[in-house]
């Protein structure tokens, strides 16, 4: 456990040692603002909730999370520190978990920094703060799922740009699977079981339920399985591709 | 004690390491020699548990590197090729990170201080590693490897990119460490082997070609006990004739850059009194001598002989 913390601290520190972290946070805050107020019609809806804020998170994460996850392992491989890290007496799983947690907490920090929007909605009306909290939890869990995918694909290459693009593509598949357009295309010919299975794979389906304030065990399990599964895959990919 | 048994590693169809068997005991400083691509680094990567062997077994003080990986890795200090380090950290932060991973606890501060002094990193201790020169980076890598006072120290080209003073320093450091430890150094600088190693292993094409002490290897050289003599103003042809007629001389080489410098190669091992014979000849002929000495043998000559012979054989096969 302490080793996880050591790797976690180093990784989180390295985020803030480059301007990338600050650029990411500023971009995230600006974009959430733009999406909420302009595209989401925050004022026009005349409702005291944060639905227009959370609704765009999957699309925002689609491009911002890969930028965080791309360096996780690709950089270690490129600079040769992978060899250093994996010849220290630390299990591979510990290293994978420590680095993932650092990236996850980092996105958590970015998410927490959107608190002015919560203050705003509380100033303007009387929202259900339980629902908002659920939305934040759901959003953070979803970020974890995106990051775990990114972690695995970052482990597959030493080129951060390739890691970024691959992650966007795979994440897009997982988001789009729940998009009405895609589901309708399936509905016309496939049985309901298949449509449900496809929708069930999607971030959108599970995130929407959570962000409405419904903390269903199955949705939480979905995100947990996504994280654990992709992190497990990360370890396998690293193990397989060590030699090159 | 390290035991390596029939170690193999295949990349695709290519055998990078093809059946290496070695035993190394504490106190030994083993020099791993070989041309580029001989399988030195691959062997070291398997020894440190970074990549898995395709076959064979590695045991460090009773711990198998595969089944007991963590405990085996605790014994090892390793400097990977190119001395990688986290560039955004300072040497102090980096060493603290390594110490924390190794769970060094109370010894930590003292040991970090020790290695920083030992490798003279004081001036750069708080500068990001990315901004350091190659020599400093290499020393940070060595500092990291010796931080926990490991029983087994594995250094992949530790003096690459260092200036002569720093090279000397690192060699002194290795010699200072060696008493009860196993040190394995890979290099293609032959003088390094003579300078620090108690045992030299030459590998090429993934196989061990020679395993002996550096002086034993030197004895295999055709220059072993050869006598080199430099004369002042002489007649090359005439001198050559006289020197060649000496008993026990197999061949006389004339130095290409210095025409009055001759190397007499003995035709058998027993002719260690060649020096006396040449001395006698000098007196008889009244030559004026600049320099005369007996060679111990040339390691680079042995190295070339062994490694090129092997590739030639490989080409035919």
C-alpha cells in the first residue's frame, strides 16, 4: 500500500511540474463554462439543476482525458524509466494502480474546481444538492473509466500522440454505443437483447442514470469493472511489450 | 551467489541469448564484454527481472528471479543502459523516490546524503535531472543503484559518456564496493576490464566465448611476452634481418608510424627470456635504444580474435 502511495505522489507531482496540468485545468473550466451556458442553455431552462453542466461531460472527456492519460506509460517507455521502475522491487500491479490513481485524482481536482457553478445554481435557486453530488460522483467515475482505457493504450506505444489518438477512438466507441443515433441503427434489425447489450456498454447510459441522481449499484459496478478490467489489460500489455 | 543456467532469449526467430551458463560468487567483479548486439544488455535485463527469459533459470542468493521476483529485486542495484531517470525530478527527489519504493525507512536520509557525497552530486542536488550534463545524469543513475547498499550491483555501461576523470572515479567506486558484493559490469571499453574486473566474460552472438581472469585472457594474445624495442637511427632492413634470426622469434612487426620500432612475437609460450636475448643483441650490435619492454598481452587483440572468429564460423554455417 505504501508503494502505491509513493508512485502516486511521484506521478501527481510530475503532472504539476509541467504546464500541461495548468493548461488542462484551465481548458476544462473554460469548456465546461461554454458548454453549460451556451450549448446547454443554463439560464434559458429556468431550472435550478446542473443537468446542462453534466450532460456534456462525456464529450468533453472524450478529448481531454486522453491528453492526461497519454503520457502515463508512453513517456516511461520512451525515456527508458520503464526499465528502472520495473526492476525496482515493486509489483507491476502496484505501479499500474499508483499511476492510474494519480491521473484520476488529478481529474478529480479539475472537477472540484468547477465549484463556482454549484455556488451559482445555489444562489439562483434551490437545487437538489444530493442530485448534484451524485452527478459529480458519476462524472468522476466516468473519468476513471476513460483514464483506464487511456492507461492501457498508453502502455501499448512509446509515442504519446499515437496513445492520444487511439484513446480518443476507443473512448468514442464506448461513448457512441449509447448514442440514440447508434442505438436506432441497431433497433431496426437486431433483437432487443443486442440493443440493450450495446447500450449497456456505453458510458452515456450509465452516466445519465447517475447524473439524474440515481445511484444504482449496477451503474457503479459498470464503472468499477471498466477501471479494473482496463487496468488489468494495462499490466498485461506492459508485460507483453517490455522487450521493445 | 548468482547462478545462471542455460539462459536463452529469442526475439522472433532470432536468438539474442543462446544458452549462457554462469556462476558468480560474492567478491567477484565480472566484466561482460562483447561487440554491440552480442546479447550483453539482454542478459542484464533478464538478470534484473525486466524481461522474461525464453528458457533457462536465474537464481540470486537462492531467490528465483521469476517466482521470487520482489525478494530477488531487493538484492539488486541496477543501472540500465543510458542511465534513465525521471527528468522532471531533482537528484534528491529522485533518490528519495527510489529509497521510498525500496522502503528504506530510517536509513534513508543518511544513505541519500552518503551517495550524493560519494558521487559528488552536491552542486546539482536540487536541479532538475533534465538540465544536467550527461556525466551528472550517469552519476545520478549510479547513485540510485548503490543507494540501498545492494548485494548485487549490475551496471550496464557505467562509464559511457564520462570524461577520463569521472571514469577513474567510477572505477575507484566499483573497486571500493567489491569486497563482499557481486558486481557485474558490461562494457566495450577493454581497459576498464583490466582496471576493475577480477573476471572477464566475452560473449558474442548470445554465447560465452571466454570466461577467465583478465590476465589469463591477455596470455592468450599472440603479443603475450612479445618484446617491443625502439631504436635510434638504424637501417631497417638490416636490423629486421638480425632480429628475425634470433631463436624463438616467430615474427617481427615493424610499427607503421615509427619505422624503427619493432615488436618481436615469440613462437612459443616458454620463450619468456626473449627480453634477455634482445638485450644481448642490442649490446652486441651497439644499437642506441629509446625504449624496450615486454608486453603482457593485448586484450583487444584477444577480443578481436575471439569475436571475429566466431562470426566467421557463423557465416559459414
